[in-house]
């Protein structure tokens, strides 16, 4: 029997299901271009500027760095009209509508609050903050100031994520009972690198683990009860972690690492089928739907994001377009990544870290 929640688009035939298809992603409506200012021009800021310029009508009009030389070099490299050697000058530029905060995580709260206090909309790199309390401070300040604030969880704004949302809404997987996602890579241990430096809020969970945890949350809802195991680098930050989440009727695991090339897939499984996103589920990628109406041999439908055959990080453009649309609509939060959910995710990452730290302390007693 086909699952009662399956719409015609997924095929209703009981045997061959020859027309099993995935829904088409719905593009973000065209929005008026915002004038963007970039704060903290490091690695991801460079890719963000390129993505906006190559893929959107959004305009990067200014950049602010702690160093006037770095700001100027970045502005020249990306054809940005104005550069500032301090962050405050950038947020006070009256010709800037929205500020993109691209500093290490440890500085997100300070810089986001700076931009909000100047009345700017803010897009803050992931994770929004390093504790749930700080995430809440940013989002409350934005609401009080009447500006739009969003975590730059770019994956949510990619076409594949709209397909996932539609498949889940249609019930094509039956009852969703299991979600697993991972993101990990191997980099040499350098204690001064932001990923290993506790003063820059290093660690696998906050940097990479935020993606699988956010994916799980997007499917099952904001995380609650969790249990984490992991290991620590010599600098004391978490360099590997597995976090298990318990939901009513469902379980989920997020795996992350700074010392293993994980597959980077996200899998949502239920009583009628399975959705696989990736490998490379963070960026533009492939979605595969498997339906098990006839037992162990599934019918499969697949969709690949053909718009992003080039560098995957050009997909950063999608979040900027979505952001501009939300601002145009007068929203204060992203309707597909609400403030309460963002806070719960950051808080879950913090709680997972604290469990790993506590276990490490216990182990040396
Ligand atoms: N969406 C994605 O795919 C993606 C990918 C990578 C990283 N990220 C996120 O982007 C953020 C930045 O990562 P990144 O790899 O771009 O970092 P990065 O290359 O180290 O650049 C960060 C920039 O922040 C500024 N900064 C401000 N306070 C700082 C401090 N205390 N220490 C060092 N730099 C400081 C520096 O610029 P100035 O001194 O010139 O101002 C620096 O160039 C992180 O939160 C990370 O999670 C997202």
C-alpha cells in the first residue's frame, strides 16, 4: 500500500512506481538588492563577496577590518567602493543596509551587537554565538532595534533544502524515525589556528558540528535531550564528537571531527522511505529519495543542483538573496530558521561540549 501522505507527484502505483519524482525547488522571490557591509574580511568573507558578485544583484559596498591595509586590500580585490580600518566605522556607514559578520565565532556576539546598535540588519556566520545566552542576546537586541537578524546557516537556503522540506511535508517517508548527519575533515593540529584555539571558540562542534545539528533540527525540531561523547585536542578543544538526540518517536545522531574525512551526508529515514542529501550536504548537492513500497528493493528518484556546477561555496549567494527577501517583507527572523530554534541549536552545541569536557575531566581524576 502506498503511504496515504504521498501526493500524485510521488507516484501512487502499488508496483512499479515508474514516475517516482522529487518536487522541484521553489526559487526565492526576486528581492531588491541590499547594500552590504562586510565585517572581518577573512576566508569565508572572501567567498561570500565572490558569491554575491557572481550570483546575485546584491551589492557589497563596504568592508571593515581591524586593519586599514587589510580592508583596503580586500576592497581592491573585490571591487568594493569603501573600506574602513575599524569595525565601528563600517557599521556607522549610512549607505550600508546589512552587515555580514564573518569573524571567528568568539567575536560574533560583540560584532553582531555593534551592527544592531547602529540599526543594521545582520547576517552572522555560524554558529550565531558560542552559548545559547549570547545567541539570545543578539536576537533580542535585533528585535528591540527592529532589524532583521539571521544566522548564516547557508545550507537552509539552498534548493536541496526546499526539496527536503517539501518531501517531509508530503509525508513521503512515512513516519520519520531516524536522522543522521555528519561533517568532519582532517586538518593538521596548529594550536594557534582558530579551530584549535580556545580563545577563538575553537573545536569541531561549534565549527563543523553545527551543520549536522542544524540539519537534524530542521527535520525533527529544535534539539532537547542529548548525549555526547568525544575527544579533545591538546589545546583542550573538542576535536571529535558524536551527539545523540532523543525526540518523541525518533532518534538522531550528529557526528563531527577535525581529524577525519567524514562522508558529509545527511540521511532522513522513516517507515516508508529514506532521503539522502549529499555527499557534501552542506553545499549545493544531490538529493536521493528511496521508497520501500515493495520491501527491500526501493524505487529511487534523484535530483542534483545543476545551477552550482562550479565552486560549491557560491551557494552562499542563496542565503543573501533569501535574507534580502525577508528584509523586504519586513520580517524580524527567517521563517525557515526561527530565532528560538537558532538559540536551541547553539545551546545544544554548548551542552554537548560541556558533556565532553566533563567526561575528559572525569577521566583524569
Ligand atoms: N559558511 C561557511 O561555509 C563557512 C566556512 C568557513 C568559516 N565559516 C565561519 O566564518 C567565520 C570566520 O571563519 P574564517 O575561516 O573566515 O576565519 P578567518 O579566515 O580566520 O577570518 C576571520 C577574520 O575575522 C577577523 N577577526 C576579528 N576578530 C578576530 C580575532 N580575535 N582573531 C582572529 N581574527 C579576527 C580577522 O579580520 P580583520 O582582523 O582583518 O578584521 C580575520 O581575518 C567563523 O565563524 C566560521 O564558522 C563559515
